[in-house]
C-alpha cells in the first residue's frame, strides 16, 4: 500500500495486476474507507497496474506494468484521492525512454 504525504489517502495495487484501489483514512481512528477503483480497459485507462507510487507532491500516481516496460500515469485529486488516467508510457525495444534503467 502506498500512502500520500498527507497520510489521509492511500492507494493499493490489488491482487489483480490490472487495478488500483483508492482509500481515504480517518485521521482520528485510522480507519480506511473505499473511494474508488481504477481498472485497465475501463474509462480509457490503459496500462497494467502492478506496483504503485505517489509523487512527492501528491498530485500523481505512477503504476508500473507487470514486466512489459509500461508505466501508467494518473493525476490525483489531493482532497479526495480520486484518480484520472493521463497516459501510458511504454519502453520501445531499441529506443530508450529511461523506463527500464
């Protein structure tokens, strides 16, 4: 599970390698509440979510694909944690974009 810097929102790669769930955290109790799930192939999302991280400023979520040289990029609403898919970046054989360094 990856938590944002404000420690009230969390994202987790699910057992499925093609989805990310977003949760909010109650600051008093620490209890998690489901916000949403983003799935590959739904709502324009493309790229298999496998391992996730949130940018230091909390504005983006990056999700690596399962060994296929892809990274899905989502913008993140810092108040709600909701994700919006932006793009999928993919390493092309013979053309380095720095994704598989």
